[in-house]
């Protein structure tokens, strides 16, 4: 079978392939970004621009470059002025411009903000620099015992609504799974102007070092099993909302990506597997997608999308509570294991 069509529509953008390079250090290098494009990536999400880091840089610059003083007015003129100082936002915008100039695939800027003013200001700058879309990396863990779920959702919606009024490029909200009514919240995000959602942000969990009696944290690669949480929610949301749905965390193989597309995903983002095996490994997965479609005589990914969502699968209850009960009832002990 010739002419296999791997294209997909995501955030109103036409992608040649559903495999998107997720936000990672790979986009800091023009060489790595080119390798991702050569391997067949449908789009690239840039590394995240963190508002907290920018604020810290601004405070440091104000202290040492703008308000510098050594205590004697007569000697202040001898202090060196660093004309080469470059703000983190400037560096990010320059890298975005380089990527846009060198690549033909869409470049999605990733913004991790904490304040209304910061999101709007930086979002506008990213649009002006040529970003094809914005991915809002909402990395917020609510640990305030007095903060309700309603207040948390209101914060997200306010940030999104104000940014939507200021920028015209597509906006995707990257969410955590920790929402009481996730489906309802996604619908509200759509009504507030979101063009898509990315499911799910994976928090890096703390651990405890028993030998040194210290709380530690370390980077851990995602596993294929991590994608199953996204699969459930993609399948539940497909056909219920009009915005684009992408997944992240746990996409490591051809099978991982195919399952999510069958559940209804428009795009599947890859990160850990590319950091482990290099940018070119995306091409291995893309070739695997094409080979699978050829073997199963499917001409286009569009034919697969959503075929096993809750809306279309033969057993929709498998995505809900009834499946949990059925699995427990079907459990049997291994031979030789006592009760």
C-alpha cells in the first residue's frame, strides 16, 4: 500500500505526523531540533520558559547592574557595566527565532507562569517572536488546605481568558490529572478560549534517603504504563469537546502512540524516550506507525482516530468504575498461594 497518510490536525495546525517532540532540553540546540525534524516530528514544543526564573534574573540584574554601589559615590563610576548581559526572556526569544528560521515544522512555545501579568506579557512576546502556538505548562500543585477546587479552577480560567484576549495564536493547556471534575473543567477551558489540552503533566515526586535521613528528588524516565491514565481520559473526552487533545508522558513505542490515537488523541508527545535514545529515535517510531498501517491495510491515521474511544468502542463501561469491579472479581490466586 502506497501513499500512507500520517497527517493530523492539532491546534488548527496541519502536522505531517502525530509525533510531537515535547518540551525538553533538545530544543535548546538547533542541531537537535533539526534532527527531530529530519526524523519526522510533526512539531516541536520548546523547553519551558519559567516566570520564576525570569523574576529571579530581573532581581539579580537590578541588584548588580542597575542599583550597584560600593559605598562611595566618587567610586561608583569605576564599576563595570556589563553591556553583554542577556535576560532569559531575550535568550528564549532568540532561540525561538532561530528555530523558526531553520525549521519548516511548527514550533510551539512553552510558557510556565505563575502570575496573570507574567502570562500575558510573555505570551504576547512569544507570539510576536513567531511562535505557531503556545503550550501553557500549568505546573501547580495545590497544597493549601484552605484553597478549594473551585478557586483553583478559577485561577486557571482567569489566566487563560486574559491571555486569550491578548494573543491570537492557538493555546493549549497542559494539565495535571488532579482535578475533581476533569471532563467538566476541560469543557470550561474550551469555552474560555483554549484550542487544546495536553494530558498530563507529570510531577516529579520526592523520595526519602533512609541512610542520610534526607528528602531527595531525582529525574525518572517515564514508562509506557504512564500513558494509560492519558488513554482513559482521551477516550472519555473524545467527541465530547471540540478542542484538540494531545498526550504526554509514557509514549515510548509505536504501540503507545497507536493506542492513544485509537482512543482519540490528535497528537502524542515524546520526551523521555528521545532523551534516552536521541532525536533520531523519533524516526524509528514514525516508521513503525507507517508499517503498522500498511500491515493492517489502513490508508490514513484519520481512519483510526477515536475508533476505540468510549463513544465508539463495543464495551464503553471499560473506561469507568464497572471495569474496576470486574477486574477485582476476575482475580484468582496463583497455584500454591495460600489464602
